[in-house]
C-alpha cells in the first residue's frame, strides 16, 4: 500500500515536471523507478512504456480533434516503427543491464544539454530563432506536456487529403504516386525511404529505453521528410501509443512488466501532466529548467555509476 502510494506520488512528480519542462515521461520515469525504488532497469522500461500508452492516447485525441496530425503518414511510418519496437523489445532482454544503463545515461546527458541551450520564445516584435527538434519534443509524445496550439491559417492540418478535397497537386509531369498521397494541403512529403529507416530506429529506441520515440521521429519527419514541425510533432504523438504497445507486449511476454508498479505510476503521470499543463503559465520556467538540468546531470551520473560499477 505504502509502496503503491509512493509510486503514485512519484508518477505525479514525473508527469508534472515533464509537462512543465517539455520532457517525455520515460526520461523521468525510468531513473525514478531504478534509482529510487530499486527496480531492475528492464522492469522500469516496461512500466515506462505503459505510462507512454496511457498518457499519449489522451493527447492524441486532442491532436486529431484539432486536425493537426497527418494520419496517413503516421500510420504508414508506424508499420515500420512497430516492427522496430518488436525488435527492440526482444534485443533488450539480450543486452546486459549495465549496457542499457550506459545508454540511458547518455540519453539523460543529451537531454540536459538540449534543455540548457533551449531558448525561450521570442517576445512580440522580435524574430524568433529556430531551434532544432530535440528531446523536449518527446513531451508531446510521451505525455500531455502542453496544450496543443490551434492551427493557424498558415499551418498544415490533418492527414493526407481525400481525393478532390484540398489535395496537394503534384507537378503536371509527375504521375500520381503513393508518396504524393501522403502530402498535406500546403506541403509535400519527401524521402520516404530514409523516413522509414528513421521510423525503425525510433521503434528500437522506444522499446530499449522506454521513451516515446519523438526524439527520433520528429526530426526525421521535419528535417528529412519536409513535414512542418507542428504537424510532425502531432503525427509522432499518434504513433507512439502503438509503438509503446508493441514494445510492451514483448516485455509482458518475457516477464519484464510489473503490473503492480505500472498501474499507480501511469495514473500518477497522467494526473501530474494534466496539472502541469494548467499551471505552466504561472511558473518561471527558466529557473525551473536550470534546476532540472542539474538534476538530469546528477541522475545521469548515478546511472553511469551503476553501469560501470
């Protein structure tokens, strides 16, 4: 009972901080369960995948309702992401736990450095400086990190068009193709092959480390495939629930999923993320972000010590 309440409280804290700082749940849940509760890393990853399924499912409904995501592109890539998650789930049980802890420590360091160099949105009248997609985009995948913005008139919306209704028109000399059908109203999709390779890598990373995979999916869709960042973020959010489910199945079959730890933690993350999205505007995020960078680096050091100890 006490342990369950502690897991619930830890989930609330992880969801709250993840929501305020734009971090994915897995980046916080896995070290919390491993360092604070003494769970094996493989079990912590399985619990984190359950948290991803629960929280991202709710956020996906918001993105679909607001017609921001490209559903056809997302489901096309998800076929390969799910395959990657299945492979990653099986490989996770073959890799020594210390190696996984080392990989997660590297992920924490990368996340901390990305947060440290992240700039605040430009004030009115100034020109915003574009920022590369990083782990902060995973929050829109792993949890209900922030309330999605309403798409403006210049933002690509919804999935690939239905024939004859706002469809993207290919050049006159180009024959209709499957890739052309993945386009949005004011953008086209390029380099599907590299996008598929990135989707497989995202699935493997998700199942290995218990993260949503937006760390890989969002940059692949935005930088490689030419999808607008907001659409890429929303589309990735649709995908990760399925990705996490594929990985969680392997963990369940192999006995790496602790239902007694997963239930209170997932509920806590959902509550914390919901609260965080409502109080974010009242909190000075730069100060909180600086403090959390220190916490992430300290946690990375602890994970690295476990890996080399």
